């Protein structure tokens, strides 16, 4: 076994600070975590149904961090479908980071839904998405923080929610099957409603005696793991799945025949903090029949179902109006293969170029990225291009049925360079079947040729850049390569090293997926039910958030495997074609004989054409009655793509709009950049005619006053908007306040034709609530400070320590009672804050700081004067007034 079980960072579960406080509110706990914006909810377009108004309550759970889960369109689709039902509600839950997990445990607080703030054990049903294998350990975290038993066999009686799994990993759910009561195989848009209808009809008695699961098993696409039992022979060899009732039935993948408009979120959620895919995602097609032999998605999403062109345009318009996003992402396994891609892009660009909204195509195949499409994309701003040759040599691309010739790739690279792009990203896999070192060196050679093609097209020798991203091939169930071996971690590192050595220099950047993560992915991908005990044991040792390199502690899995006598390497070995597979009872729709045929074709270097444009290849998915390929229909007389470029905007006399706004309560959990993004999207939703900068990357001409630190609140912060048209101050106020969420409210607007500058405050005043500090102690500290002729404080500014004399900068510091507050806004804030504080000993202060260079944070001054710990300071409430 590879020697990979080393963890440089120590324990993965490491709460951010030591805490003496045991009785805390949610608000206080959020003050102590690193990114509280993940957990506050109340995003724009979130549903808020009263708990008692519906009989069926569910939660959609994504077992990874908020930044990943909020980027997942599938979860948003289900959340929207359920909440549009008059008789059901759905909340959302994401896996907490390790600091938040530690805080919840320390304060004995259960994991809660973002909208309802209810513990998960209160819900009737939990839908858990399984998007990738390395999120499996996070399911244990979520269930444990909710006080819900891990395994189906432990959840007897009627007191626990129904636990339902779904997502792409469910085509082999066996490594985590024991955790679920039911699992959805395939598309979830229709089946999720059918599950809730059964749940709504059932009583507690039905849930306790097993009738509920029996009713669910009659729904097409529902797999009940407890009805199946794995069989093992000599040497613990897997010998098949046995159905407990003796019926050897397979669970057929559920398919929706078409992508209805109603299956797209009506009002997409707008995240509170920056997420991985921070843009409007519009699914234009589902499924791909290119037939890449390594690709599981091409199997589990067959057949191709393209969305109607007019529906896409309608969904896009509605989504942009509801969110204020500045980028549209057209989602599909192969976006360039969409039948009406040319007229679609033209209509999108012609509609939105004047609004500075760009279009990105994240999944483009070489050959579908035409010069005309590139011209359209660059009309607003240049989004990046990623090309996926997958293999370095034409021979190996024939093995995997990629169907991309080197000549086509270089022509595409030249076209990209000729239109002003200086860089391109290439994605390759290593460890593909039949791969040799010669194929690896072909990756190096191809990357250099791409660089030359870009440079030559621009008539210059320098400036171009190629990023090579490398991942290790993982054999996936329900693919022609499901029987193949996976290379070891050591071999992955050796091959990556060859690529790195061959691509030295500033013009190349080599990135790679951690081979250790690929090692674990390969184990879970083709694993059986024995692995649920392994994942549980590794989780108990501290395995958390394995998809994040900084959190990955693979030694936990090595230790668990040793204790359970599980040979992890055996899951990566080649499998005989006649062997029983842990996923044989799951019917993807594609016949096993077709996989065998495709495997033989791979070894013969035989290409299998796309059935979208060629004859049916006989994979078995379509019945050509209910299930068949659906291609977009559109009028052929729609205009062809133009050679448009970024339109030059006319010179307009600018109108300056100064906006004064407050940020209080939950808004304090947003960092400055997240607040700026939220404000800019509110401006878009409000339809304000904001001017944009010129150049290749136009930006809205909006400036903000000095950032407010995370955790601080403010009654008056400033922004200046440059408008192309004059507006009345009252209309600006009304429109913005309608769109601004989370305690951000416009107080005052000034319109001027003269340029307005935001000037820093020379004096800043604050209202402060210190938790767990008695008034007597606070007064003694204040008096001690005021008696001091000098009071030096060491602070860090731009990486170096500076000593500041607080006695020269703090002009006023005094303790007050709430009755002494004479401002209505300050009084309201103080009363609301006291409701959110669990401590009974608190001190209310006023402080005024003389601000000059360097700037002093009130938190730094308070730490010095009151000798506060970092946790104590995080719990303080500071309002800039």
C-alpha cells in the first residue's frame, strides 16, 4: 500500500479558539466563526414559509461547504420545486466548516436549517445530495450534529426524518447505502414530489411499521437499500446483491423525458458570500452522447434532452431580473453541441451587451468553439477558455473516444489568440488505459504547440500563457472503463513530475488534482457496503471535508482500513468482466453488453460516432416512445451570428448619486467585498442606470467609503454611483431599499452633476456592548485608562508592528445606561442587541476616536483598554454612529 497517510496540519476538527462561554445564542456563535455569512440565510429569493402553514417539511442538504452547495444547480432546482408546492416547505442546509462544527458541539447546539432555524431532527424528510465521493464523511458530520442516528437500522420508530439520497454518486450508492432509507436513482424533478405525496399520506404508524418504505419502493427510480443484502464469498470477495424478498429486480434510473421550463428555478438564490460559480446558471441541455469512454456523466444523463430556445431566453431574462448577476453561464455537458447554440448566443449578446452582462460557456468541446462564437463572447468581457483534450496523443484520444485531432485543437488555439486572448487552460487526465510515458510526453509537446499557436496568431513571441491542469483517471461505474485498474498515488506523482519537468518557465503553469484525493475517490467510486463502516471509522478519527486539500487527512482512512481488515488497494485493481459488481442491481439504462463492446473498440482504436448526428449505437437507453433524444427546435430564419465587437459607449455627462446607508444586525456578518457584491447586484435588480468603465473588462462606476471590519455595524456608510441618466433621490431610495437584504437600508440620497468625493471621517464615534464584563469592572478599566498620560498599543499594519499611543487618539470613552441614549436608531439597535446576548453582565459604552494615519480599529483600542481575549472581542457588539 502507498505510504500516503500523513497529515501535516494535525487534527481536522479544530475550533478556532478556546471558549469559556457555554450558553450562547446563534448570533453569538456566528460571531465566533471564520465566515459567518455562510450560516445566516435570508439570501435574496429564499423562501420563508411559516412552519405551521404546511403539513410536510423537508430540508435539502448539500454535504459540503456553502460556497460549493450554493453553486450546485440541482439543489436549487429541488428547493424551488418543493417550495412551489402549497402543502410543503423546504429549508436548506450545508455542511459546516470545522470551526463551526466545533462551536456547535462546544455549545451543545444542533445544526439548523438556514430559513427556519429548526434542528434537522424536526423535519419530516431530509434530501441529501451526493454530488461526488469525497463528500461522504460530511454526511456523518451533518447527521451527528443533528442528533440523528447514522444508519437506517438504528432509526426505528416514527421519531426520525426520512433520509433520502440522490445525485450522480447514486449510480453506485453502496459505500453509503446503509445511511439512507431511500435513494433516488436518476433525475429528481418529478420523483421528489411523488416522495412527498407518499410522505404526506402516510401516518406515523406507517413510518414505524415499514409501510412507508414499501410504498416508496413502488415509485419508479426509488432504491430501498434495506431491501437488498450484499453477498460475500471466500476471501471476502463480493458475489452480488441479494433482494430480501427473493425477487432479483434491478432499480431502473428515473428519467424526465424533457427539460420543462417549470424545472428551472423561478427566482434563483443569490448567495450572501462569494461562491465558486457566482453567476446565473441556465441548464440548456442534459445528457451527452459523444461517448467518451471514461465519462460516467455521458452514461447517467443519457439521452440528450435540449431545452427549447425560447424557454432558455425566458429563463435567462427572469433569472437576471431576479438576481442582478452580471454573468450568464450556459450549462450542459457539452454546451457547444446545443443545436441552436449560434442563434442562442447571438440573441443573448444582442439583448444584454448594453447591460454589460457577459456570457460564459464552461463546457466547450474543441470543434464546437467557432470563431463566430468567440467574437460574440468578447463583446462584453473576455471570459476564459478551457479546452479538454484529455490525452496528449491522437492514439490515446482514440482509445477514450474523444474524437479530437491535434490539428483541430491547434486551429482553435490560433483562433483564440487571434481574437485577443493571451491564455488558455488545457485539461488532461493521466493513468488512462494503455497510457505510456510517450503519451505523457505528448501532453508536454501539445501544450508547447498550443502556446506557439496563440503567440503566432498574435504576431509576437512573448505574452501568451498556457495552464495545464492534470487529474488522475478514476474508473467509474457504468462506463466502458469500469473494469480497468487505477494507477497508484506514487505513479500519479511520477507522471505529474514528467509534465512539470517538461513545462518549465513563466509561460506555463501546471496544476494538478491531489493524487491522494483521486486514490480515495477511486475506492469509494467502485466500493461496496463494507466501506460505510470504513468511512464511519475514519470520520470518528477526525476525517472532515475530504474534498478540500487543506482538510484532507488520509491517514484516518488507512488506520480505519487496518482496524477493519479492509484492503483499500483491492478496490483499485482491474476487475474481470465476468465478476459481479456492487452496482449491478442499479440499471443506468445502458446495457452492460454495450460497455463491453465499447471496451473492445477502445483497444482496437475504433471510434464510436455520436448518435445525435449518426445512427443509433444501441446503448439501450431510448425506447423511442417515451424516452428519446430531444433536440431544440427553432426558426431557421433567425439571424445568423454577426461579427460584433464591444460597442463603444457614447460620452454622456455623468450624474453623481451619493448614497448613505446603514448596515446592522446580520449585515455585520458580511465582509466588505461580499457587501459590495450584494450592493452591486441590488443596483442591477433596481434597474439604476449606472455607468461602466471602458476597456476589455467593464466595471460599474461605484465607489464605497472605508471598509467596515467584519463583525462591526454601522448607521451610516457611503457609496457614490455614477449614473448615465438623472433620477430623483426618492426613487433611488425606494428602488434600492426594495432590493437590499440583510439589514442594509438606504438612509439618504443626494443627486449632483458635480463630482462627489467620499471623504474619510476625521473622528469616528461608536456605541459598544461588551459581553460578560460587569459595569464595575468596565468603569475601573475606563478610569485607569483616563488616568494614564500614555497608553501604548502594538498593532499590526501591512505586515509590521506599530506602537500607537491610545491616550492621544481616544478622545472619549465612557460607560452609559440605555436610558441615556437619545437617538431613536441607536436606542432600537441597543434594545435589539440586548435580546441577542445571553450574558446578564454587560457594559454599554460610548467611544470617540481621532482618526489619522495609521487608522485605528475600535476593536484594537478595546482589546488594549479592557484586556480582552480574542474570543471576548469577537463577541462584542460595535456600532459606528
